[in-house]
C-alpha cells in the first residue's frame, strides 16, 4: 500500500467578520467565507488547501464531503493530475463554478502533502526560479470617501509599499477625480494600478482608461465583465494602458482565450478558484508561452491562499507583482505559523516566500475551530 494513500478528508467551512468593511464598485463586504480542506495520508502526512467561496461555505463543505471525498479515499495522493480528473468527473457540463473551487481546495492540500513528503517547498517542486522574495503591491485603497482614502494611502506608503492598487467605480467623474487624487498623494515615483471590479461597460471603460494612461497608471483590472471577451479586445486595441484580468477564470482553457488574442497584458488567476496549484500552474505556463505577465489574485481569501500564491509567484517565469492585502483579516492574520503575506513583513517592497516543506506554513487548529461555521 503506498504511504501516500489518502485515508481522511475533512472540509472545514469558515466565516470571519472583518474589523473594517471593504467596499468595491460591487458593494460592501463585512465578512468573508472560505472552505479549508484537510487531507491526511496513511503515513500521517496532513496537507491543507483552501477554496474560494464568497458565500455559502457550508454548502461547499457538504458538496466536497458528498461528491468528492468518496472519489478520493484510498487513492494515492501523489497522483494529483489523475485525482483532479476524477473529481472533475463528479459533475458534467463545462468546467467552472463550485466544483472547480472545491477541487482547488483539495488540490492545494495534495501539493502541500507532496512538498512535506519530499521535504521541499512547492515552488521547488514546480521547477522554481530561485526566488526567495517577490515584489508586492498594496491592495486595495477602498472606494470610500477622500479622507479615508488619504489615510489608507498614507498607511501603505509608511509601510514601505512602492506599488498600490486603487478601487474605482461610478460615477465616472468621481472615478477620474479619485485616480488623480491618489496620484497626487502617492507622487510620481509610486506605481499605481486600478481595479474596477467590472464597474463599466466598454464605452465608460475607454473614458476611464484614457485618464488612467494620462496619469501613468500601470494596469487597469477588470474594467468590464469578464465574459465580455470582445469588449476586452476592443479596449486592448484603443487603450494605452495594460489590461489585467483572470481572477474570474476557472480553468486554463478560459485563460487561453485572453492570452491568444493578446487582449490582456497581465493575467491574474486565483489559485483557490482556478482549480488549485495544478490548473493554475498550467495558466502560468501558458502565460510564459505567450510572454504575458502573471500576478496572482489573492483578494478576500485566507492564509492558505496567500501561501499557495506565494509559492506560485516564486516559480512562475513571467511573475510581475504580488497582491498583498492590507486590511485586517482574521482568516489570514491569526491562522497560521508563520504569518504569511503581511504588509508588516515587507522589506524593500518585497515579501518573503515560505521556504518550509509544502506550503511552508502550519495551521492554527484553535483558529480553525473558532471560525468554523456550526
């Protein structure tokens, strides 16, 4: 019997109230939910993974337990690609939605196990680029009032960030005024980016994008709905600013469309949505094949997502910059040892990549129990 045969899989649905409400063009977010999956093998090795689920984490956990776990028990944890396909077969239809986000949690846990059994961090298992730290940007300056924005910009500059992302929304005149305001606050030597969270249609995005180009912003993230592929092609043809997207993609074939048509200058898959490390690595390799920059999306996720994203950033050939979330998040700040991806850990604008085996972190089981949805 292989030592890495899977003996146990536990899904933990988690919810945490944020100390400070986060606001984007899509609305307010007072709390976050994730699902954490714990996989154990016959030799006692335990791996942890995380799946993105903005709401309904308990439903994700039940789906994992009923649809995926029976397909995993007794299988060799080292057969990650085979297990990915086995889990994918649990539902028919195009790949996406809950099943891929659930698979992501299991897949990350399997990579954590592989690294622990090999005594190597995941970025070494992926081939590696020799990076021990990665450039990072502060994410994000909220779509709130000017006084709050001024305080947030001052805080991230004081922390040593040289790159900052700003949330924008409607109305257009306020969005452009905000972009000008942040540029004035940050100065010309700080790299600035914008995330619109699909606030605009193509015509409005053209107006905002031209203003951002004039202000020297480095990329314009998700200006329009992610499924509007033709819209992205039109924007890419008419805007002198790099377009960024990809956090809404589930699998590599989704990302391939935007890479092939050159509509994106920066691709941003989220490892907890895009099928875990196995499928996200495919996207990273496609980005390298098309000479397109890669920046992992982290967003409102937990510490496992941060650690997995740092491992990918360390290994990806076309890695550009890392999303360092700068708001308080109990599922990130007090969930692992060591703490990972915190702005307070920034040195010369960079974050350290965990060098321990697997994800390079240990889960705080008290926190796991404390935030579990009953």
